[in-house]
């Protein structure tokens, strides 16, 4: 099974992906971690983004091919990238689910201001606004999870959606 966790920067994607990956258990493939391993001082160019999503897709495909469940954690702000990962799951003969995290702008601003420098994600509130302006709607069947929920409620909602 592949679970794609998408959403705006600071909306709780990594927290939710971590909860899911520990509960299933599943491999957690993170764009932030992948990016930093590929580009220690990332510039966030279109070429870098394409390379990061490409590496993630390869890793997800390999893990699914080994029979592992996988949680892919990134903004997935482009429909083509979400479609690419859905195709990877289909090629591996497994089901895929999309979960989109949401959070109020006010709470997102607070969370992003508390981020520690040097962590996996470099996104700040200006990046949030940039991605918000270009985020392509999720048209596939998906679950929306409010990241202001407590972790137990997030887990319960996700379990109901994916059936595990």
C-alpha cells in the first residue's frame, strides 16, 4: 500500500506521515530528507525539485516491489507528481491513497515560526504563500485531515480511510 501525504508547508504532513508509518508499520519516504541527502545546500530550483521527486518515486517503487507499505511525504503541489506516484503504486500492483493535511493560516504561521534552523525542512511562511498560490487541486479520491486534531484522532480518521 502507498499513502501519499500532501499539503502546504507547515500543515503537519511529516507529523501525520510519521504517525502512519509507525502504526502500519511502513517505510517513510520524505521529500525533506531526500532533498537534504541529495543537495546539502538546496536552491529549490525546478531541476532540484524534479530530481527529488524522481528519487522518491524510485525509492517508493523499490520498496513497494519488496512488498513493503510506504508513506510518501511531500507537498505534492502538482497533480502530475501525485499522478506519477499513483502510477508507481499501480505498477507495483498495490493500492494507493492520498491524504491532504490542512491547518489554519494562523496556526501554520505559528508552527513555521517555531521551526528550528538546520532541520529537514527549510520552508518558512513566505514559502507557504508561494506554494499556496500554485497548489493544484486534488481531484482524485482523497482524505482531508485537519492537523489541529490530536494524534489519536488523526490516527483513527486515517485508519477508517485506508481500512487498517
